[in-house]
C-alpha cells in the first residue's frame, strides 16, 4: 500500500508541478490512497 502524505495532497489540490505524478499514482496503482488526516491538514493550508 502506498499512503500519500500531506505534501502530495497539496500538490494535487493546488495543481503544482508534481500533481500529474500524484494523479498517476492514484489512478494506476489501486493500492495508493490519501489519508483523511492528510486531506484535512491540506485543506487547512
């Protein structure tokens, strides 16, 4: 399982340079996931 951290969530939500890589991980690897805590922290940023 790959758990993406807050920085990956932020990159995805803010469409930063690494967002396509994060998106690819979430789409291609069915074991990749975002944690509720990572999303909660990212939305506070």
